């Protein structure tokens, strides 16, 4: 469809197109979450040798860090839900809240099942560096500092709380796009390096679901005259 065709498309048709994209992205995320739950139930929470992952394993580190990462995405989505009346943005926020809250519960549940602590004194993302041992050629690097990739700062969170309407929508979509980009980096590393089938499968599903949502958010930003 070229620009002329788009300009001649009735407004309600364009709204239906946006709704369809939202429903597709939401359905994909829901399906991936359901598959991950099924895999978690079917596979024992243990490594390939039958033993639970260790305290400093890729599986445990990813579960701890991604639980925190997901928590912020849920918080961002709750904030924007109350800062705009736009149905598309509110529907996206609702999908993120449900999908990532469920996945976060799964990650914490695995740590509980493995009898491992839900927090660590090690720096965020150190599991990514640890998992590189014996994997020459991989391009993963640990992220130093207190923030994981894509995490919003306290200042950015406060800006979203104070914004409203289109300003809040654009800020949320930009922050969540960056958040997803960081989450995809983490998830791909876990999908490649984790020792348990359940972590590999959930991480792979996160990559697919968040990539789909990033494409959707790029369209939503363009509709609002903004860039990621």
C-alpha cells in the first residue's frame, strides 16, 4: 500500500488495521506464554545431568535478572494505563502486564523449585559473562553497573508519571521499545547458553514475543509522528 492508498483509506479501516496488529501481537505473546508454561510443567527443573542449576549458573542468573527486568516493564505499563485514554496503548499495556507478570512468576517459581536465592550479590548480567566459558566466538558481554540493558532510569520513570495523553504514549512506547531491546539481548543469550530446557524455551519465546511487540510499537510511534 503506497502513501496515496493510505491517505484514501477510511479512518475506521486504519483503526481496524491497528486493532488487528494489536490482537496479533497480543495473541502471539499469549501463545508463547502458554507454550512456556506447558514446557515448564513437562520438563523437570534440572540441568542436563539431572541436577538443579547452580547458584551462579546461566539459568539462575537469567531467572533473577529477568524477573527484575519484567517487573519494571509491568510498572511502566501500569503507569501509562492511568496516563492516557488511548485504547491501543492501554491494550498494549494490558498485554505486557499479563504476559510479563506471568513469566516473572514462572522465573521466580523455578528459583524456588531449584532451592536457590532470588537475589544475588553479583553484578547484573554477570551470568552472561560466566556462560561464555567454552563458547569462543560468541559476542555476549556482561553489562557493568547497576542497570540491566534497556532498563529505564528513575528520572525517566518520573517523567512518565508526570506526562499525560500523547506525551505519555510516546514516552511509554520509546521506553518500552528500549526495554524490549535489552530484554531480547538477555533472552537470546539465555536461549543460547542456558543448561535447562525450560529456560531455553521460555527465553526463546520471549525473543519472538518482544520482537513482534517492537514492530508494533514502531508503527504506533509512527502514527504519532515520533521515532523510537
